[in-house]
């Protein structure tokens, strides 16, 4: 595995030591720079970021242990490993107390170096991932106090600590991926990868090579072997998003992986073992697809050990104020703005809207309001299509037809406002461009049609 993104600074006044360490670590893929004095080391540290410093105990212009303080003041997140040709237990203890990760003596032992550096880099990686997760947990935590979302949270709490497969359903933008991540982060597999596969975004002819990988020469253009997403997810969680869009051939192979824990790369007859937890999600009527033989029933029952349905935002409107407050805070923080306030009447209009794009649409609208409004977000700042949405008469007919008519009207309105540029219309609606394409086709929307008032 390449380590090129990790940068190491070797600080030692002995050229042969620097050359030996550089050769050993470069072969492992680390990016290496060198310095032979404390001054040069600090100058480099002020100009560039380093993940790890291998620091000699005795330098011509300073003491290595004392230098730890200067290094930490410039770059607190940089790890330090001390090396010495004439150290002592006292030196080692003092260095560790000051924040050094490890301490070893010359002559250098290759395996000792690689093990120590490897453990240090792995610890740094985990610390960085934890920081990311903490930030993500703040901005992407599952928010809500409504009965429906509390029911979801209760299921998540029970299932996270197990290895049970989970099948998540719900409309686009309701937070299905967020649920999958939350389950992974609170599972025993949280230190291992969370690999997302967007089955709708990968062409059917490529899905198997992406999932299972391939050997060199397996097909035209396969110039080298490549691990698939299943292999990369080993020991962790594989999230199959929009699984209803997966081809039947790929479904059969996924079923085998679940049943046997084995798979083979394209172009290989060798079976490999893999230990993964599978979480799947879809916004489609999976039972209907099964009846139409477009989705394997046996795969569904394998995946659907625990079922979670994410409610649409229109069914949990009491949660909207919580989302609005969190999104305003997040957008203001990201853009260096003083937190803005929203009036009660503006909030009331947001709560009255049906939000066909669900939480994703709400987040996009709030981001726009924060950026474009003054210090206070008021009713006149809210987009016209939201203010006018509930004043229009609802079409008669079945619930399904009513929903489709409203959806068609919303999509047409967004398309007209964006001059039929799909990417812009998708942003207005707060949904993915691919999802909008599918809904346009499903609803039979064409450019010559107009909104009927």
C-alpha cells in the first residue's frame, strides 16, 4: 500500500544515517525530506507540513529533546520519533514525556524502523479520521424529535452493535446514507472502511468490475490488477446505495458474497474471502420490482434482516426548526459569517411547505437564504416557489396521482426557472441531477409542456 500522502522529515547530522533512513522509508512510499541541523529542520517545518519527524538526540546546534518543544509549538499535530547513538533510559523517558512517540538507538534496524514508523503513521491516521468523524457527527448527525425519527433512532441503536444486514428505504434526500454511516460509526467495524457504492451512478457494464475488481488482462484496457470495492471494504461496511438499480447479474454475484463470504475478481478463477457487513438502500418500491422480476427476491430477503424506513420531511415537519437552526449555524461557520436569525413567520412558511426534495432540498434552500439575505432571514427572502406552493389547488384523484401531479408541477416550475438546464433545476429542487433525469422520464415531462394554472 502506498504511503505517498505521508510526509516524513529526517533530522540528523550524519549523512549516512539520513541516506539509510531515506532509502528504507522511500521504498515504502513515504515522501522524505532531510535536514542536518535544528535550524534547517525548523525552517522546513515552518514552510511545509510533516506528519512525522525522525529526530536525532544530538544536533550540532541544539539538543533534540529540547527541540521537541519548538517543533510542537510550530506544528502540534506532527509526530516525533527520537533516534540516538548514545542515548539513555533517562533521555528516552524525558523525550516521551515531552511528546515523542517512540525512541530507538543506533545502529538502525530496518524492521524496527518500519514497525515504529508504521504504528506512528497508523495512529496519526486514526486520530485524523476521528476528528473528521467528530466534525461529521456535528454537521450530519441524525436530527429530530418527531415520533417517526425517534422510532428510527431506536432501531439504529439496537442494530449498530450487531453484524445484522440492514435494508433502508425512503425517498431521495431523507438521509438514507446518513443512517448507514451512523450504523457503521457505532459498530465494532468503525475502525475499518465504510465503502459506498452508488449503484445508480455506475453503468451496468462497469458495476461488476467496480465491485469485484479484476486481474491484469481480464478485458481490453485492464493493464494492471485492481481491487474492487468489496475487497476494499474487508472488515468494514459495504453500503449499496440505490441497490434497485443494480443489474440482475451483479445481484446474483452479491448474493453469493453474502452467502459464502467469497468472491473472485474478473479474469480470475481464484476465490477470495471477505468479511463485510452489507447495508443496502433504495428509494424505489422494492416489492413491485420483485413482482416484475427486476430484483431478486432471494437477495432482498438476505439483505432485509433489519428494515429501516426513513420518513419524508413532510411527515415530520416539527423537526424542520431543528434542521433550520443547524443548517444556519453550519453555513455561517463555513463562510465565516456571524450566525443569522430567522423570523417566526419565515420559519412557519418553511414548515408549511411539502419539501419534495426532503432534507437535502431544505439544506440547499437554507444555504441560499444565509448567503443572500441580510442579518435576519424573513418571509420575503424565501423563494417564491415555496411561498406559492400551498396556495395552488391540489389536483383530485388517487394519492399516488396527487403526489405525481404535485411533483410534476414542482419539477416543471424548477425547469422553467432554470431555462431547462437540468443541473440548475436539480439544485433548486435539492436533488441529484441523475434523480431529476429519472423523474422527468418517469413523469413523461417534455419541454413543450407548461405548468397549468
